[in-house]
């Protein structure tokens, strides 16, 4: 095809269609997962607290998420008079966009990623560090004391835990010797002993706990601590804009769980890989989904179990425990790399 | 011209335009928070231009370090400031001549670079594209193998700077009450609670149950 001197080959056209299709499919998948994650959260925490959870809308309450969404969409989005309008409206978008854009580099199955770029891990680090802007700006633009306090807490917490999280990722990077997520998973694929969670167990815990802190989930939810600052940074938001914050929080939870599964737990690789068990040993999206669900269950479990951390305890854990721990482990890993220990560090 | 070429040109044009506009916004914006936001936007657009030049690693690191960390802290500080715009405006006329000199000097320098290149005095080599080697690996080999010592010395100087900054702000004050979390964790009930018998044997009082 030719448009005014520009040739567009059928391959180009097909690539564009395929990419757009994959993007739409992934986005819809993430949004649907978010819907049912909220349902799972209410059910799981309900049962943990000896309640039933939602059970009125649809069978077993399965349509509850949609009822919630339609309720939020039909509410009036209130913009406070003293708010900085453009920033106030833009902030939810700034939270949501990185949470969705990060999915571009995730390998869902062998050789299946929207954009298999060779700096995938860095791309993820860069994108996940952008989410904090939406939170800070929402707090500032609302022109409300509670919101500003929540934003301050959030900024300090996210910046602190990003360091430990980054160091944990450096550990994975050293073991894999590549920033390409597809290669990174492929190196773990031969069998369960190759998973990086085994040599990097402390880093896995640091990563996962930092991930809980980064997503502002309990027990690190001082950002929206309702007993002190009502709802924190999104106290002035309602309707669609509140729904976007909500969507972003849950999309981020799924994202960090997927990352933990991809980086430490072998991603799409089967835990039975290498054994002669046919379909059970085959790699595939199913295994990634299963691992992500287990990690997400932990998120819900934490929320039902732990009381909220005090602010100084959060800072202490981040700076005085996690950062030194990761530095020590990275040094040890350097030694292991030098001596080519185990199946992980042999090149 | 193929579609891919046109796409690259279009993307470059778009992001370069937004970069220039947002850089203007940093200077023009009345609200300091808005100015900081424009600065973030211009960093982001500059990163895209770097990626287009084939420097993916540097582009992403620019976003990661400047947008993801430095600007967060800057925004944090700017948000906390109580800036009275009227007071800032007051000095405008007085500082205008100096600002004009600086602006002219900058314009001259930028113009000189372009002009000199036209005269053939400086020939700018096109950005190096290290063949099939991934960007990150190429940069890593350069920093950690070819130029290891300068790199390590630079790193050491930065470390000295960090330590100096901490030493400068570190103050020891007497009589400050601090929590000792490990002491809090180590605590045992036996050391916290002393059970006393309010009615020792032999004293008159309500004994037994139901008191």
C-alpha cells in the first residue's frame, strides 16, 4: 500500500494490527483481573474474619465487582474549588498509565511479550518509579491537609523502598547476566532448581516486602491510614477519578506479583520442568498465572493479618534492614559468581 | 521513504516539540510546582530522543534517576515551600539587565556551535552504534573494562561527597530520647510486669473471691 510516497508493506500493517491487538488484550485482561482481585480480596479477608463477603450480586456474589464499577462511574466527580484543576484531573492518569504501560515487556509465555526489548528490567524499574508522581500530585492538587500529609508519607516511603527494591533486582540481574526478561526466564526454565529464588532467597523477601510497601498496601498503608488522615492522598477524589486510583493500586499489585514470579520464580516455566510428566512439565501462561495468584493471595493475607506499621518503623525497616541486607547479599553473590557456584552462576 | 522512517521522523518531531515547549514552560510557569512538572516532562521527552538515537540504556536511566528519584525529591521540597509570587516579581526590573546579558551569552554560545559546524571547524561524528552489541553491554564494557580507573575514581569522589554531606548534617545532641527497637523486641513479660499482692497475709481486707 502507498500513502503519498510512503510505502506500507503488508508485514508492517500486520505487525501494527498484531501489536495493537495485543495491547488491547493485555489491558482488558489486567482490568478484568483487577475486578476479580477486588472480589477475591473481599471474599478471602471475609472468610479469614469469619464473614461471608459479598454474596448478593450474581451467583456467590460474582457480579459484585461490576456493580461496584457501575456505581463509581455513575457518581459525580467532584473537583474541590481550591484545587489546582489540571493537575487534580491529571494525577489519576499519571498513576494508572505506568501501571498499565509496564506490561509491555512482561513475557507471558515463551517468546510472548508485546515488546521484547533488551533493557526490559530497566524499563520496568523506570516505569514503576513514575507512579509516585500521581500520588504526590493528587495530594498537592487537592489543596487539603489530609491529602498533602498522605502524599508526603507516600513520597518518602516509595523513594525509600525503591532503593532496596532496585538492589534486589540488581541481584537478579547479576545472576542472569541479562536485562532481557525473556532471556531471564529462559535461564530459569530448565528445572525448579534453576529458579533464582533459591540462591537469592533473602533478595526475594526484600523484593516482595518492598513491593508491598511500594503499592502502599497493608501493613505499609500509612499513606491512606484512615485512622489518622481519613484516606490520605485521594481523600478529595470521587467517582471515576477515584475508580482510577483504585484500579491503579490493584493493577500495581498484580504487576509487582508478576514481576516477582518472573524474576525469582521462573515466570512461565513449570515447576515440574525437566521431569517426564508431559503436559505438567510444559511451560506456559498457566504457570505464570498460578504463581501470580499465590503471591496475590499473600497480599490479601498480609492485609488480614498484620496491624499497620508506624512511620518510623517503616523507615527503619527500609533503610537499616533491607538496604544493608541487599548489599551484603550482592557481595556474597559476587563471590559465588566468581567461583561459578551451582547451576545459577555457571556461564 | 518507508513507513518506519516516517514513524521515526514523526516521533522525533513530536517529542522534540514537546521538549522545547515544556522547557519554555519551566521558565514561564508562575506556579513553582507547575514549573517542576514541566521540567519532569522535558526530562521525559529528552529520554525519548536518546532512545531514538539508539542510546536506550542512557534514555531509560535518565527516566529512572532524574524523573524517578531526583525530581520526586525536588517536587517534594517545592510543594513544601511557601512562595509568595509578588515578592519574587518585585526584583524583576532590577535583575532584568543581568538576565539579558546571560540570555545573550547563551544565545551566542548556542549559535556559535551551529555556525562553527557550518564552517566545517567542528565535525560532529554521528552517534556510535556498536553493531550487534546490546547498548547496556557496550556501555558496561566501556566503563568497567576500558575506563575502569577513571570510573572508580569518579565513584570514590562521589562517595566522599556523600560521606561529607552526612558528616556535615550529623549532630549529636545530649538528652534526646530515642527508641531502641532491638531493646523493644527483646523485652520479656517478667521484666515489665511485677505482680504485687495488694493484701499480703495478715492484713485486714477483702480476701478470697468476689472482692
